[in-house]
């Protein structure tokens, strides 16, 4: 997505998909199978007469609930990881993007700082079905920003009623926030600190301070 031209200049590479790839990849595969023209598919990069051609990236998808995976095709057990408490957690993504502007993050260009999320009930139903079949003990939410909508995040935690892990910005953390996490069986929070220097935090446009990080840890 970020270096499509350089990637295509490699003689071993014939095609690339830029941006969210689920729909363009399917469209491209169908075109190849039917031997149809693929040159105008949004998000496709390819070679034409030795030159690199990059099509316009597709728009970001709004309804992530349209992308329900076929879990029968996934070896779920290979994704489970054990935590210090001996329980097995399944990594799980419920949303895409983040509204913040951290200068090191892919979100700035990939998601244009847009946050999009699946329906909380749909997420919970899917997790509970997977747990029943694969017998894991907890969920590791690996969203870019699980707490963008705190009400939705806690709604999911209420519905699944099992230990969970999530990443959180230091400026989201307060006494009330921690209390609500604990009441909902939160096992671990990973705080995105990045630096102990306000100069560096300002340089990377993290928009948090060392004082906020220290407060979050306390």
C-alpha cells in the first residue's frame, strides 16, 4: 500500500493490491479466472509494457460486518497464546482505524484517521461461538484503538463475560475507566507510552504527556 511502485519494480512481483484488499482481491481473482480485463480494478497495481500502472485506491469500507470470515477455513488453535495466568487467549479484531494522528502510525495514510467498527452484538456472538468450539479462556482485542467508543467496548466486554486484553492510550485512563475495566473482567491493559520525553512525544504528535503516562500507570 505504501510502496507499490518500488514493490512492482521487483521482477518477481506482477501485481499488488493497495488499501483494504478484501474486495479488490476477490474481483481480481475472478477476472483472472475468467480471463477478463483487470486493468481498471480499484486498488490494483500492475505492469503494462514494462511500466508500472497504479489504479486509484478503493474507498474505505463502511460496514465491516459484511466481512464475516469462514472460520471453518481457519486453524483457530494455531492463533491461541497463553498468558502468565496459564489461560489461552484468542487475538481478535473488532474495528479498523483510529482518530488520532501519531506520526509513526500507518493509520494516517491507510485509514485517513477514520475509525470504523463492527456491531457489538455481532462481535460478541462470534466470539462466544468460537469459544464454545475451541475452548479458549480469554480474548485479546488487537484493534488499533479498541476504546475509541468506550461504551461499545464495554458493551462487548459485558456480552462475552470472559477475561480480555486490550491496548489503551494513556490519556484515556482515569480512575473510573480502570474501575469499569476491572468490573468487566479485564485481565491486562497495554498502555501505548512510546516515550518518556515530552519533547519526543510532541515530535511524533502523540498528543499525550509524560504526566498522563505516569497517571495511567499509577
